[in-house]
C-alpha cells in the first residue's frame, strides 16, 4: 500500500463511514487504519472493496488483539498486457495440437483404421482445446460473478509427437481476491467446468475408438510406437458407459479419447491442494495458510509416487517462494457449504488421477 496524502483522507473516511460503524481512526506510514465493529463485517467489506477499487484504493482486514482493523491505502492497477500475445499463443497451441493429432492418427492407422488423419486431428484439436478453454471460461465466469477483472486465457504450447502438445492454459487476475469465498469459487470453477467437458469427450472418444481381439492387439502393439497410458477411474467409467469393455477385446485409443485422458490428467494436477494450483487456492481458502503449506507437500509427494517428477520439482521449487494469493479479508471463515464442497473436490482429484494399476493404448 502506498502512503496516503492528506487530501484523500477525508474522502476515504467518508466512504468507510458510510459502510461501517467506525470506532477509531489512525494514520501510519502505509495506510489509514479504522477499527470497525465485530459483527456482520464480511458482506459490508465486499461492498467497500468494490467502491474503493474504482478510486485506485485497496482495503485489507486484520485482526489485532481482539479488534477488527481495516487498512486502506493506494495501489497502482496492473497495466493491460498486449492483446496479441494470448492470440499468438492460442494459434501456436492450435498448430501443436493439430500436428500431434495428425501423428497419433497416422500411427494408430497402422494398427487399425481410425479415419483420415487430418479430419481426426481437427476433431482431436476441438476436443482438447475445448476442455482447456471451458476450464478457463469457468474461472472467468466465476471472476465476473464476483466482479473481478481478469486477462484473456494464455494457452501454453507443448511439444507434439515427442511429448504433450499443450501444457494447459491460465488467466491472470487483475483484481484482488476479496475473501475466502471468492478465492474458493474462482479456484473450483475452472476444474469443474473442464471436468464436465472431459467426461463428455471421453464418452464420445471411447464410442468411436475401435476394438481388436486381444491376441491381435498384443502383436500389433509390440510393432508400434503408440504410447501406453494409465486411465483414471472416471475415464474407465466412460469407457464402460460406451460399451467398450468386452472380454477378449482390446480398445485402441482414438486421439479424441487421448484428448480426454489429457483433460483428466490436467484436471487432477490442477485439483492437487498444492502451491498456486487451483486446488491450492481451494485448500488455502478452506484450511488457511498453515495447512495450505502442509497440503502442498502432500501434493508434491503424490506427484513423486505417481512418477510425475518434473511437475513435482516444479511445484516444490515455486512453493519455496513467499508469494501467495491472500484474500483481502482473510479473517472471515469460509462458508459451511464451501467447506463441504472441498471434500467433493478432493474426491474428484482422486477419481481424475491416472490409475497406476491399469493400462491402455
């Protein structure tokens, strides 16, 4: 927070007094401090933050010796980034996914015909980008609901053929998280939205995936370079729903089904209650700062056990920094409804995780 000049103090005091019953006012080097009433301040604070943001002012709540202290100071809004950057990243990601889809279809066609590589690559691209795009749209809609400003999605191109064609996408918040409810809602909205689309894509992808006799499949797989993956529990369920669990038959995973697998994997990674991942924001809102650190190390351990060492080291290295998403009101508890949803979220993370005891091509 920046130092307030005297000419703004009267205006700030008037705004705060119009929302809260103020007990005392103090000025320090960083902010104007108000002691406010103990009861019913959560929703009032949300209203105050929206008023102050339009004036390039920011407020924060602190609890000190049993008192509720409201601090108000100036802030500089983040500059809007060049709009061409997310557009170029999106175009490059589309190209990488198309290349990957074309290669995977061509490789699978050596085992059994899946379709024209170009047409299938288009379907694969729509499926994968759709999962990622709806994920980010979920974040954006939740942010808009809470009247928060965000950037456009930044898609991250990957390495087609030899790796994965995209490493996901992200949006940048241009407003402060008001309270734990806001942090929770923005965190949970993306993975849930993306997961719903991944389930739809997985069911369709399983439906169009061909099946071959198990004896023939083993011979074909030994002569091909098609990758093996561990399906999640949800993905196995969609395959069964599509009627592709016939005894003595082996499923050849179509690129569309592989897109769903990537969607489930990214959903699982995002829902880990670690660092600044979506699950980390949810855990921070639900459990608080101390337990968020503990769940971060638990998430890192899970990644190591499942063999995702690069992701584990990445989360570990970034978790050592002091940066965290701290809501402006960090003293109001999370609503009871959202606390119950936290258990559901952790269950979805388990159901979306690659199952180490099963394998498919």
